C-alpha cells in the first residue's frame, strides 16, 4: 500500500508534471497549429460562400461546417453520410439555405453520395411462390 501512495505522490510532484508536459509540448503545439490552420481555411470558405447572407445567420453556417468536419474525422462510409444528412436536416429546419449547406458538405466530404436505403420487394412472396 505504501508503494502505491509513494508512486501517486511522485506523479503529483511539480517536477514530474513539468517533465511530462515538456515531453509532450512539441507534439501538442504541432497539433494545435494544424487545427487552427484547418479552422481558418474552413472559416474563409464558409465566409466566401455565404457572402450576402444576413450576418446573424453566418455563425450557424460555421457551426454546420464544424459539425461536418467533426463527423468526417469520426465516421466513414454510410454512417458518415447518414449523420451528415441528419445534421443538414436539422439546420434546414432552423431556416438555413439547403444549397449553402450542400456546398459546405460537398467541400468537406469529397465523394459525397446520398444514403441508399434498403427496400424489401415482397411482390415475389405473393401467389404460388409464397413461403409457408
């Protein structure tokens, strides 16, 4: 038990924490720099796209773009497409222009196709071919 307490106390020492922070600092700064660069590019794209839209709506387009960018990192294939469609419908219901949303979506997800839903054709089950 005493060993565990000593290890825990060592983790909380300022010198140990500083050493761990210094080891990770370079990588953290690199990741933040990349993130801010992508965020700035995205803001410029959205700002140019929605030029002329009332200013009180512009931040909603930014929010949609950020949601799509986040989903593109987390999801892929049909899951990504379905999740983006859900977000797009949400923002359309809130009064945003679907054409702008579509442009943002296509800019962020290059090969975008609408979700295909499975439809069961039961016509082959009617008549003599019907399964018992």
